[in-house]
C-alpha cells in the first residue's frame, strides 16, 4: 500500500476528519476562575462537616457527598479541560446551588438549618458559598459554549488575564475566608461537668446547638455572681471565642473583661448566638434570654447565684445586654447591665453606606423591627443599674432616657477594671 505524506492509503484524511474531535480547551482566566469558584463553594460546607455531624449525621453525609463530587469535578476540569468536563462542572455546581436553595431560601430541609454550623462566625457564610457556585456555573457555561481559539494571540491572552485577575483574586479570597469561618466551629461541645473552663450547650432553637463558655472566678467561691458576655459584630459577625477569626471580626474585648471580672469573684459566661442574615431578628435577643434562663435553671450545677446575673456586651452585644435590661422579661431579668460602644437606636438616617448595609442585613427595613431592636424605644422604668460606655449611636440620649425613668446610670470609658468595679458594686 502506498504511503502518502505519512498516511497509508491513496489519500490523506480530510481536514474535517482530522478535527472531528474538538481540541482541548485552554486553561484561560474564565476556566480557572470558574474552577476555583467551584472549589471554594465546595470547601465552605466541607469545613463545617465535623460540626454538622454532631448535630445530624444524615445532613453531614449529604453535604459531604456534594462537596466530594465537586472536588472531583474541580480536578477533572483543570486536569482535562474540555467542553464535556466544563459542562459537567457546571452541572455539579448547579446541583450544589440547588441544595443551598432547597435548604436555605425554600427551607425544605425541615429538621433544622444545616447551614447554621457554617454561619457561627459570619451569618452570611452560606450566601458566599452560593455566590461562588453562581460564578462557577456562569464561567463553566461560557467556556463550554464559546468558540475555541487553539492559538490565541499573546495580546488576547494577556488582556483576558488582566481583566479577570481581580475577579479571580476575589473568588480566592472569598473561598478562603468562607472556609476559615465555616471551620472555626470544628471543636466539640463535650464537657462532662459544668465547671471551670467547660463549654456547654445552653439552648437548641429549631435544632441549632448554641454553646456557652464558662470561666470560674479566682479564687473560686460558692454561689458566685455571673456576668453574661455578649460579643459585638453588628449581629452578623463574631462568636464567643476569646481569639480567632470570630473574635477578630467582633472586635472582642472578652479577655481583659473576663480577667478583670474573675479577679473580682465573678464567673463569666460567653455565648454564641444566631447571626443574621442566616437568622432574622429577634433570634439574637431570644438566644440571649435563653442563656439567662439557662444560668438560672442550672445555678446549682454551675455553682453560681441565680439572683446575681449581670449582662455585659460590646457593640451590638451591648445593645442585646441593654435590651435584657429594659424589655422587662421576668424569667430573663438581670441585676445590672454594662453596654460598651453599644448602639441605642437603629435607623438609616445619616449613616455611612457600610453601616446601612450592616443594619439592612441584620434587621431589614421594617420600622417596627428597627424600633424593637432599639433600647431607646423602651420606657426603661424598672430597669436595673446601667453602665453605658461612650461611642455607641445615641448612647448619651439613652443614658438621659434611663435617668429620666429613675434608673441609676454610670457613664464610663469601657475600661475593663472600671466595668468590673461597677458590676462588683451593684451586684452584691
């Protein structure tokens, strides 16, 4: 048989036959961005699997399966970049997004919110995962449908990377931050007793485990007064921990306050509460009240005095502490309140865009909700003694409002020693 130009037979294959199989896709900026968006969208729920497993194993296995499949799709689409693997990546990302839609906006997974373990540092962590899946779907579909350019010009390649590099950086930063935030609650809540240094579950609203860290006074005493610490963070960020991403985001001053209080004979209980937008108002206040009821109901086991419970909070945690003092709920009443840098009223007038966005995420637009979350909206009569630190929105007006209602009010700069001295003086 005659050989013609390296091919057996009388004629060479046609150009159409030679390229019947489409050439592989280039690993361009669109494909790389979509792949890392899918990776971030998979790692965020994967980071919370340990905490989710402790609540319900079925949801943990379901989320783990989706994350594992998406990790495989990530490897496939970057290892073998073809239109077929790009379409598969889009399909897997769409399935993960559908799981989020079914569990969060639609609420079809009814036993409890399976995204809550991922939202203990930032209440919008699951929304970040969903946004990454949207980017992945869009990017994969663009790559799978557009005309291939096996040898694009250098100018075309460089221009594409310049245009999309900021998007890639944002995708990488969002995925990394979301994974760290979702994984911050990996440690368990197991504690055989309610004594020094323990972490205990104090409430389980809608199946969501909420925990409390308890520090004992130095030296330990029987029937110690207890200070309930409520972290700040605009009701959307932060957690109970003294260090780590949650403490950083909340601007936590727990450690110096805890040390000053325990040195004056107080036990200190710091809690996680549900964050917005994952949990809407009044979830944080409901959780704070539940923490007070837990301390009273377990006073003997905790070795604290149920009649001597004070509320201490920084930022919006101070707002929650103030609400415990002024709302007049008998079963969650406290003996004293220290509100440091705490907003006393929520509104959108004169606020900067970042603050307005924070209020919108945490409370929405409803005037009734804004009033309900504002301590300044309540009469204040019958409230316990207050220490009000400077810096919070309308904190001075709130102090005057309380004084008019006959409430003892102390103004302070929020120094830990001053806060501890105030509580030691009024919680006898």
